[in-house]
């Protein structure tokens, strides 16, 4: 009884078979079919390799939302060299929220030589080349995000030559924390001193002829310091043509959360507009000589996430490639074979000769073959 039920079950399963097997004795092979099969297998192999390369690749997904974090501090990372001696310049930040000077104790003043060594000039040239390519090809920023912490450091390399030239510039580097509101970071003549109604710089003790705000921005970023990330002002160099010259940078900072397979960091991107002019009160160009970086924060926050194609999607696409090529090549082979048979071969019916008809007395014709009579002798 059990064997009978098992046999019925197997027969039922066989009837549901959607892939019936054809005996090999009924299968006819041809040279054209073999050629099409080779083309199909080659195409499938190439497309599979290409699809696997797409599966291994990743891409960056950008999401935008309102930044609700205004209580935390904003970190500013600075590395700027000014063509003046350190005792003549001062750097500080004016916080527009409370109209007060933020502490700049995190900055270090180092005597330096403004002219770069040959190795440093090559570093600056490569950095400026990358900046120009980033302005033309915005998709390169995704490559920089994915290579963060893996690429070479973007910091200025140390001098490789033992120059006996005395220092003629001041390198201001370090970081400081400010409130997440609009502010003004500036480097001008004289050290900053506290003032009950604002802030002031001791510029009266500095000779006017020693003013020279030619500068080089080796690094300027906001938020967490991420090695390998190139910022818009990195490698910028400005040469002053007059003692009384003002350099202005208007910066819009965008909070950015970066999540890749290598790192997760809370950093900031920014865009910048540059402007410079000579201070001439007689001509109506008022102001103070120096370097002014006025920054403002965007209300939107960008989340950059590195994504990867899931395996199930890769498997479905692979099945589509294999099945689609099999079906398409089979259809094309059948159509091509049919066209060749029409052009190159004659119809079977045209191979027979016409039969002579027999005419009767009443003009009736008979196309049937006459019966053969047996001659008996």
C-alpha cells in the first residue's frame, strides 16, 4: 500500500515537471548551432566578468536633513603661513553670536621660511592640480571619500634642505573650538587684546612698511580631522601687491557625516568665495589689512554613506544575463536558419515534374496516373 501511494506521488510529481528531458537520439546538432553557442558562451563570460566588477564596486549615497545640533562646538583646523614675523601678527576668532573673541590658545606660532623647498613646491603643484580637477570632475570627491585614511597624507612635508636663510614668515597651525554660529577668523597686524566693547589689535607698534600679507594656506578644515580629505583651500597661495591689502574668504560650512567601510567621521564640507582688494581710504576702499575668513553654517546636514550591491541583486542580474542570452541567441538562430532556407533552398514540391493530363471526348481532363495493364503472353 505504501509503495502504491509512493508510486502515485512520484507520477504526480513527474507530471508537474516543467523541464522535460529530450532523449539524445532526437537531438540534432549543426555547425551553425555550435557557432551560435560559442558566441553565446563568450558573451555570457564577458558580461559575467563585467557584472562581477560592478558587484565589487561601491558608490556614495547622499542624504540631506536639517541639522538639529547647535549645542556642540565646531572645530577649526588651521595651517597657514604668513610672510611676516610672528611677533607682528595675531590670529583670533570673532564670534558673532555673543560679539566676543573666542580663545585662540590652541594655535601655535612657528618661525618659518615662506619660500618652499623643491620637494614642497612639487607637493603644492600636485595639490593645486588635484584642486583644479575636483572643480571639473565632481565625481572625484567620491573617490577621495572612499580612499580616506588609505591615501597619502595631505599635510605639508618638512623641508628636506638645511637652509641657512633666516626665517621671514610665521606658520600658524593648530585647532580651536568655536560655537556653531557664524564667525570671523582673521589674521592681522598686532596681537589681539581683550576689550570691553569688542576686540583690538596692537598694530601701532608695527612699522607700516613691514606689512606683507602674502600667505599660503596649507590646510583649512572644519570638524573632525580626516587624513586624505582634500579641502577647497588646501594649497592656496596669495601674493600681496601692496602693503595695505585685504584678503577675504567667504565660507559656507555644511555639516557632513561620513560613513564608509573604512571610517565613520563627523566632519564638514565647505564652499568658498575669494576676494582681495587694496586698502585706500582716499579712494573709498576702507578696511583693515589682513586675512579674513568669514564663515557661516548651513542649516542642512549631509550624510554620505558608502553602499554596496547586495548579493541577491547580483544573483538576479546574473540569472537575467544567462537566461536572456540563451533566449535571444536561440531566437536569432532560428530566424537566421529560416531565412537561409528560403533563400538558398527550393521548396520540396517544386522538385517534382508535372504529370501529363488525359483528355476525354467531353473535354474533361483527368490528372490521375493511368492504371498499368499486365501484358500476359
